[in-house]
C-alpha cells in the first residue's frame, strides 16, 4: 500500500528548479576560475576578488541542493546582483581603483556569458522568494530515462553554452586569444591618449599612413661623442637604480603607475598622478614602467622604462644618436583618433572631413635587460619581448 501511494504522489518542480539555479551558479564559477590567474597578473585585488567570487559561486549551489532556504536564496540574489553592478560599472565608467582607474574595460564574450548566467540566477532566486509555491507545483511523472533527461536538460544546455563561449574565437579580451595578444586598454601620459585595443604589429614594423610615417624619429644621427656615450651610460645606470624598487608590479601600482597599456606581451604601467616630475627625462621618476606579462609560471618581469615628453617638447638627446626619441602618427579612422600602425583607438571622436593627422609626444625607451636592438630600442614586437624574457630567465 505504501509503495502504491508513493507511485501515485505527484512529482514537483523542486528538483528541476533547484538544479537549474545550481547549474547557473556553477557555470558562472567556471568562467571566473578560468580568468582568475589573468586577473592576478593585472592586479592583486582583482585576482583575490575573482578567486573569492568563483569559490562562492561554486559553494552556493552545493548548499542550495543540500539544504535550500530563503536566506540562502537571498544571499544568491544579493551576491550576484552586486557582481552585476560591479561589471556594469567596470564597462561604463570604470572602477575607482586598480590599474584601469576610471577607464572602462572592453566587453568580451566570457564576461557577457557570465552576466547572462548571473542575471538568470537573480531572476530565478527572486521568483522563488516571491512565490515559493513555484517549486512545489506538480509535474507529470516520467520514467527513469525521461526523468533524468528532464533533470539534466538545463545543466547540459548551460554547460554547452558556457563551453562554446570559452573558445578562443568567442571569449573576447579575457579568453585565450585576448590573453595571448595582450589586448587591452592603452594610454600615453605625455599625449593624454587612451586606447581600447592594440594590433599585433610592433614598433619595429612601422610603415606609413596617408603618406606620413607611422613612427617619426627625432635628433641627430651622427656617431656619438665620447661624452655622449658616457651620458648614455649614466642614464642607463640611473634608470636601473630607480627600477630596482619596482621589480614587484604591486610596488608600481602603489607609486601611482596605475594606467595600463598592453601590446605584444608587454605591459606599460604609466604614471597617472599629479606630479609633473614624471614628464620628460627624469631617471628618478620614469613616465612609464614596462613589464613582460603572460610569462608561464612567473610574475611580470620588469624590462625597462619609457620616458614621455610633455606636449610638443623635444626630448633631450643626452646620448646623441644613441638616444633618439620617437613619436607615433595619430589619424582619424571610423570616427576615432587612431594610432597608425597599431589600430589603437584613442579617447573621443573625430570628423574625417576636418581632421589633421598629428603625432604623439616624443618617447624614449631604456631597457635594463638584454633587449634586441640595444638598450634604447624602439621595437615592441612580440619577438623582441620573447627574446628579452628568454634572456632574463636564462640568467637566473
């Protein structure tokens, strides 16, 4: 008699509803686990946030399935709503802290998918809190295979969609392709420019646009004198001494190098504070620090510094032809000021009919590790970065 009663009791939607909510949270956790190391490389607090978030989104569904409660539903709703609010802020006005201070980040497939999962989770929790009886609604009883298929339908769909968007072609700037290319925000403190993406071309591959060179060089080309060679050596020594305190990228963030430029495996951290001493050739206060990133199983490696002049000022050629400064052509493409040869879109807009091509402020690199092309090379190609990284690692 007891078995017969059990067979005729109507099944409810509870396991289907709770299983769907659990799968949404677990999929969002998988995405955040996938990008946690990239965020640790960007900024320690970003990495900590994503690590805590990923574990929270993994633990929440386990507790939900084990012992569901209104309090746990409220926590899921509030927590994911807060994550969505942080995401919207980071993609619209920028976060008030970190390397991308007050600068919006790029939108990519991974983060959009995560937002879809979290939004669906918020809606599901809200629906159950508003009307708990939704989980107790009877559903048509099915056989073993059909019941299992119904229970797994939403989790399988979520897993399939999440796996698809995590492929290199769809993931965006936080996926494998974006990490490998080093795409991201870009800026130049001397010219006040910022960019949302960068192409794979290095400075050593510059051509011409609109009949103008994409990169312009400045200063004399005659062989350096003995005094100029000594001055160049002193500049290298002074730069190296200053960079000793920035081997850890967190020290650079703390000192005000809070704006990030990424290209071809290198990350420029530019000073974004009010001190004018960081403009021009001041070895005690370089305008930018350059790190090699995406080095497997290794923290960012400090490669050198970049000095950026203020406005139209000519950089002092202390080392003669050894220390020639350079600038980049800015053109108007698709209504956006763009650094020619890199495809870097700058802040603001432009009218192609009235736009006049211009050049950025002058810049000078000083590398403090073995670098292709020499200490003052302007080559930012992936090959140059890889060669410098190999030299550093081989010397350890």
